[in-house]
C-alpha cells in the first residue's frame, strides 16, 4: 500500500516573533465557526491586563492544538516531572485565567 505523499510546510520565523512574548493570562471565546484566544499579561500589584496577541482559529484547529499541547505537556512531565500549580485550591487551577464566551467557567478543558 502506498502512503499518501505528505508535503512539508516551510515555516518562516522573523526576528521579532522569535523573541516571543511573556503571557500569564489567556481568555478563550468561541462562536460556531471560530475559537478566539487572547493572550495577555497581568503584572502585580495592578489588576489591569493588556492583550498582547489574539489568535483566531477554526474549532478543528483548536482541537488539534489541544491534542498536541496535551501530548507535549505529557512529554515534558515525563522528562522533567509533574508541573505543579502552587497557591491555588485544586479545583481553581482548572479555570484560572480562562473564560468561556457565555461568561461561565469551563472546567472540562
């Protein structure tokens, strides 16, 4: 059986994007055709956050991102140990910084 030919995508990374940005807050909204993720930074002592980047993708691409992020975090923890979330009750760690578009917190993500 012949496998379908896979094309390689050449990704360009310019200097500015290669520097990256630091973010410690993500807000997620969605509609039937898009998932929108706003990455922001909150710096104590203020309670103001500034959105630094907005990523808009299809629900299918969001699900693929979720899958590959989960796989990579599992690999990271296997190599370096469990990632612990300090200073929060266990149930709060699932929702901190993430909001659903209808205003309710989603704990299943």
